[in-house]
C-alpha cells in the first residue's frame, strides 16, 4: 500500500521523505521502473553531482571531474533532456543551506525528484527545501516527536495568571478601583511572562 502511494506521488513529481527508514529497499524496487541513482549520503555535494552526471552521460570521467558545481548541475539537466532522474539518499538532516539550495533548483527543473530519509531534526535553514517533500510515515514522526501532544503549558499559565489577578483584587485598596484594576492586570501579565521565561517558552 505504501509503495502504491509513493509511486502515485512520484508520478506527480513530488519529493519523498521517510522518517527513520533507509531508502535502499525502495531504490531496489523503484529502479526497475524508473531512472534512479543511489547516493546513500547527501554530501559531499560535488562528488554526488559527478556521480549523477556519470549515471546519465557518456562523457569521459576526466571531463566531468573538471566541472564545478553549477556546471555539473547544468550538465545533468542537459543530459537528462526529457527524462526524469530519482535521486536516493539517507540523512537528509545533514544538508546545509547551500547544498539544499542546489538540490532545490534541480527539483524545480522538473527533471529531478528526490527520495530521502532522516533520523533527527534538521536545520531551519533547509526548511524551504523540506517543504517540497511529502513525509510518508508522518504519523510515526509525530508520535516520536510529540507533534500531536496537546501543550497544556499556556492554558496553565493563563489560569495561574487569572488567580493572581483575583488575589491582587482582594488585597488591593477599594479606594481607587481604576488603579486597582490596571495594577492587577499589569501584575498578572508580569507574572505570566516570568513563568513563560522560566519555563523556556519565550
């Protein structure tokens, strides 16, 4: 069932992402139907681009090895023509902004699709590239990372803030109601902010 879902996404040009799974098994299955290359790791980027070009080109290795990264990217797209290449690698989380940007431009060409996996949280700087992926086992990821857990911290802070507000009202002088209300609200706000700061929420 998962493979059927994946093939449907690939046919639409979607990048695929797996959580705590290796891509090798899927490479074995999909390489029988699609033009694929298994890189295993996303870095070093230049070396991987060289491998991709060599996979689709008849150019001599000596010529390919002399190309820089932008030239390798352009050469890959030129050699692909109307074909689509699926690039497999694990450890998506080790990508840097620069490498993610280069891979993103390859995907934007419509000629390259990525099939990746990750085990840990990744840097915010590659989030834009991450947004182009469909996370297949999303439920498992959310279960492990607590994404679906209800965070009761803020409601708790709010309740405590209201209690502080009411306690302040009782203890304040009845002579100046306006000042009392303003002071109570401000005091409650400061207390809630202090709790949020101590709790590491801001």
